[in-house]
């Protein structure tokens, strides 16, 4: 049996209730002084006058509720003994004896008794009693039908359920069930199920949702409260830039501005001309860059260092864009109005060249199954090939524009591509439906979020628009750039919800054409520029070392935040 | 501009329409025969010296008992006689068949014979439930079982005389149609048409006055 033994000196016992008692403001009548814990005193419920007992520094948490929620959590986690012990030690039962009796009667199927016990639970208004009775009697009805006691079920229906005079439509549905058992399944009641014990537990769950929470504590209430707190911390974290798994209950979550990459860690000089496109692989281990010099380079990422792995030469024209295969083992490169080449990442070998006679290809992408690739053409159509080069499908007409952005959803069903200077076309391959996102300005590029629900659209007027494409198309946010009179040479980082500028990173000596976040390391950013270099950005090491204080409920205002 | 037909001073337009008394008598007789008023019809024929209609009184003699059984809720008897009179009529009119069976079910429920009602429903009514359009109606009937006082239930209209009249009328029409006779009496058709015409006139030309109402017209 767990727990501390009774003959141990009191000082070794865990002083459970001390904080609770110290914060109590009313007067106490006790037979023993509070701070000495001897014998059974801890187990006796403390009588108090003048209000309920509170816990916590702000005195807003009622002790009885707090203990009951913990008790419930213990039972949910399967710690029956601990739960019972807590009820005993604290003197605070999880359920009143009436409610315990009620629950037991429901589990035992003593329907009529449970309905009458229901009436004895205080704090219930008539409607709730009726609704709860309805639920119980309905279950009784279904159990009778399950045992083929049709006339008994009918009697229950007529003499017990109907007189409640609530929920007539449900009553009629139950009537139909008498003659057609198939109706029961459509109502969500498998006759098989009602005969198992699990169904009575489900009934208790339904009843608990109906009754006020003071009577029966909702399931997983403690977990829910903790999740709420974590959510608040997340939302308050202005510079949040870490993986959610980094959240811990031991200290408040708080990203400082130092969690945003702000320092150039490396400058990569390998390209001989403007760098037009960058993309990290899905697993964050590689970075691919595409350049006007006609080559693409695969870089290997090793912690925070990036090193050249392969130079992919072969294109006769500038490389517009690259696309990593879903498993990162291969990569597609697209030459400007030229061909698409497929390469093996490990060896750097070119495995296949995809082309279409008489047409130039301007964009490329993979299907999520990794077995098919697609490409936009200079004649504005889209073509799909199997890996071996066999052409599978072709969508003709005004599908693309001479801009290389294309995207495909994870399920392979939606294809997004530019179809006018100011519009993006979303093709649903299965439903054969096309939708359009229209902007007031020319679109320069777009990218699809990982969960395929959002689309980030860059406009020529320096605005970036965030669209939701899940369900109805709707514009959710606009991020406005700074007014500039000269060409922009900085990398900008925005807060997604507040649309505020978090960071501006100078360093490039030419226009910044592309950026890519490392999907696996949120502290690594790469940018490519007309100055032919690629810059790798990371956290500011100096600031990091200063951050070793642990926060526990202290609210901080970030520099440069609001 | 059309004048108000009823209240305008003479001479009114319709006064010029000639009426043949024979036509009127035929209209009246058609009504009496359709609704199985056998004695009244015989009396009327005798008084006016009209010619008897072709199948008089055989047709009425066959239809009248069926009509009345249905009207009093004795649906099983009505069904039996209908089968004798017009063999596959009910098979060809499934809706009607269902309504008649429903009548019997309602009788059982009203006489508080629940077990019988349930059995009858299971055997005769639920087979219809396989077809979608009967499902809702079936639910309405079944709902009656839930109430110890079905007259006080939301479905009480199924217990009324009006409902029985409606079913009996439908049966009557079906039998007439089956015998290649008009299923609506001339009287009904004329009233329907007149009402419709009056309503159209009111819509197109009427002033602010109330639209045509037959009841009001008859009282005036």
C-alpha cells in the first residue's frame, strides 16, 4: 500500500495542505495548531467559516474544485488507489454519495431507481432532470429491444418516456425503432452494443455532459486546463520560433527575439551569377540553389554549417526553380523555357531529362507519391509524366503563365499555378473543379503551406497576402512592406498573426530573390541574391548565452515587439 | 379595365351567358352519383324526369358500401370489397393501399389494442417502408404508438373524420377511374375552374378588394 506510514515522525510527511491553509483569510476553529501535523489531523476536513477555502497566489482557485479535479485526473490515469486515497486524505469526495449511488445504478442497469435517485441530486433544474431521465429511459428502451422484449419496450415508451413531454421528434424516431430495427442503427444505436457494458459507460458520459459540472466533473478537465495555459503561453510568445515539442510544463514558454535568426553565419560564393531560387529539402539535411549561371547546387547541412555537395550542370539556360522529391532522394531542376532534369541527390547524377517538343518548360513539381512529376509549359499548359518519362496527362489552355510557381497538394489532388498575372488557378483534379484567387496587383510568386490550408502570395507592390484555401477561398492577412525608394537588399521576417515586421536583415549587396526556412531547424534561414551569394542566417549567439533565467508567471514585454 | 363582377351595377357581362337547365340538372346529378347519394339521386331523377345515367344504380350500389366502410374506419372491409369489385386496383394504387392499411392501424390504436396494432404494423405496414416515400408516413403512424392518448399527440390528425373522408374520397375516385369513369364530378371541376379564373382576374385586374373567396360568394 502506498503512502507514508503512520509511525513516521510528522516532519517527514509531505506538508500538503500548508499553502492552502496559510492563504486562508477567514477565521478557523481548530482543535490543534495548524502547522503541526500529527496523527489524523491531515485527514480531517477543516471546518471553516466565512467563505470557501482558496489556493494559489491570486486566491481565485477554490480548493474543493482543485482537489476534485486532481482526483478525477488520478482516476482517469488509472491510479485508482491514489484517487481513493486522495479522497480520503483530503476529506473531499469526488462525487457526493447520492451521485455515487446514481452512477452505480446506471452502470448496473437499475433504470427506475436511477431515475428516482436523479431527483434526489440537488442543484438540478427540472429540464435537466427530464433530459437526463429521457437519456436513461431511452437506453432502457434500447436494451429491451435488444433482448427482443418488444412489448416491454413499447410500454416503457408509452408510460415512461412519452409523459416526459420533451423531444417529441426523438420520441417518434424511437417509435419507428420498434418495428424496424434498422432504424436503430441509423439513430446511432447498434443493438449489439447496448448489450455490452461499454454502452452503459457511454451513457454515463452523456449524462455527465448534461449535468452541471459540480455534480459530475467533466472528463479530462485538468488536461484541458493545462492545455489552455500552454496555449496562452504560445500566443503570448511574440517571437515564437521553435518547435511545439519544445514546450514544457516546468517553465513558462517564452521565445525571445533571440529565437529569430538574425546573424549571418555563412556566405556561400559558389554561383557565378544571380541566385534565383533556394529550397531546403523536406528533412532539412540539404539545401538546393538555382542560378542564372545555368547550374543548381546541392549543399549539405551539418548542424549550422552548410557545405557544397554537388554542382548539377547540364542545363543550357538559367535554372529557374528546383523541386525536392517527397523522400528527398531526388531533385528536379527546371531550365528557363527549356527542359526539366531529374537528379539523384546522393551521386549528383542526372537520371532523366523531361522535355516536350517545341515547347519550353518553366516550372516543375513532384506528385506526393514520388512517382510522377509535372511541369508548366511556355504555352501555358501543364504536363504530367511518370518517372520513366512516359507522358500521362496534359492540361491545355490558359493554365499557367510564364512564371515558374506551381504547387501541388499533399494528396495529389489540387494543382495550383499562375494563370494570369493577377490570378492563381487551383485545379481540383478529382472534382474537376477550378477555383481562382484574384489579386489587384501582379503576383510575383506564391507558396503553399505544409498543411495545404494556406497560400502565401507575393505581390509586386511589396505586399504579401495570406490566403486560406481550405474550404472557401478567403484572404486572411496582408503584410505590408516598408516604403522604399531604392531596390531592396534586406530579408524581412513577419509575424504571421499580427502582421508585424519582426526583423529586417541587411547583408546582401544585391536584390534578395529568394528565401527558404529549414523545415526541421526553425533557427536556420537561407537567402539568395543578385549578388551571386547565398547567406545562411542563424541565431545571434551572443544574446543566447544571456538567456538562462527561468520564467514562472512573469509577463515580459519583448523589445521591438508592440 | 375589368369591372368588379359581383358588385358592378347591371347590366353585367356574365348576364349575357345563356344557361341550359338540362346542363344544370346533369351537374347536380353527377355530384349526387359521385358521392353515392343513391336515394337522393333516385328522387331527383324522378322529380325532373331526367334520363337515368348508364350504369345507374348498379355502379352506386357497388361503390356506396365501400365508401362508407372507409369513412367509418373499417378499412379491412373496404379493402375486401374493393378487391372483389376491382381486382388489381390496390396493387396499381400503392399509395391508396398504404393509406387504407394505415386507417386500420389507426383504428386499432384508438381502441387501445396495442399488441394487435404493433403486429399489424410489422406484418402489413413495414413492407412498404422499403420504398423511400412511405418512410415518413410510416414514422407518423408509428409515432401514434408512443402515446397513451393518441388524440393528444402531434399526429392526432390521423384520427380525425377529415382524414378518413380524404382516404375514402381517394378510394372512391380510384374505383371510378378504374371503371373508366370520370374521377371528379362535373360540379367539382366547374367550381375549381371558376375559382381559378376569378383569382386570375383579381390578380391581373382587381382593385384593392379581397381576392375571390367561394364561401363569401355563396353567402352574398
